[in-house]
């Protein structure tokens, strides 16, 4: 977490005219650790990063396990401005009741649906419905594993907010990302 926040701090100084965010994947074990929130608050203070520039990604199963274990109060993260992303949305049980009682800011649609939406009308309908539902609840949507221009065009047509995948960029290290940020891409 510290490394990610320091990296964001560096990137913000490269290009301070645009808001930058960093996403960090978390496990239920990390989220439930009693020192997680105090350590995170200390990291944010040391790096000067606003909580609103940090996105914590967690799967639905991990999120529910953390809540059941009596771990961190997710509302405390929200009070810090930290965004919570429900990763691989649609791959698990996705109980709709959880959408109203968990402070989720972002759905990251499971890659299976993105990869098959062009060939399977049912999966295309699921993607469309996820995006519509999320927007009705004030939740931002990211399409994962975008590999073709057709997938990208379909997601844009459905007003998906963000995308990630090989079509947009191959994975890169911090140095490569720094170069992109400097030129404004």
C-alpha cells in the first residue's frame, strides 16, 4: 500500500493538472487486520495523497467475508474518501441486497462477460443491465479485459465509464506509466 501511494505521489507531481487515481487489490485478510485503517491513514498522511485518489479493489466474496468477520467498518473507509471497487462483479453470487448496504463506488465487470458479450446475446444483456443498474445506484463501472475494438465500442455505446485491457494498453511498469503521464496520455 505504501509503495502504491508513494508512486501516485510521484505521478501527481509529473502531471498535477489532471486528477490521478491508483487502485490496489486487497484480500479479506488485509481488510480485516486490526491495524489496516490506522496504517492506511498514516500512509495517506505521509504521502500527502487524498483518500479520494485511492481505490481499494476487493472481490464480493472477500468483501462479505470481511464484513462477517467484524473487520473494518467499510463506512470508515468512505469517511476517508477512499473508493471501494467490487472486483469481478457478476462472477459470484452478486446478491442485490448487498448493493444497497455496502458502500461500493465502482463495479468492475467480470472479464467473462466482456469476452463473451459479442458472441452471446444473454451475456450482452447482462453487461447492459449491470451498467444500467450501477448508474441508477450512482456507481461507476469499469469493463475489464477489453481485447478488441468491438468490445470497446459496445461498452462505449452502453455508457460504461472506464475500461481496462490489452486493447487499451498492455501492462506496464511504473517507469512506462510515468512516461505516459508526462506526455498526457
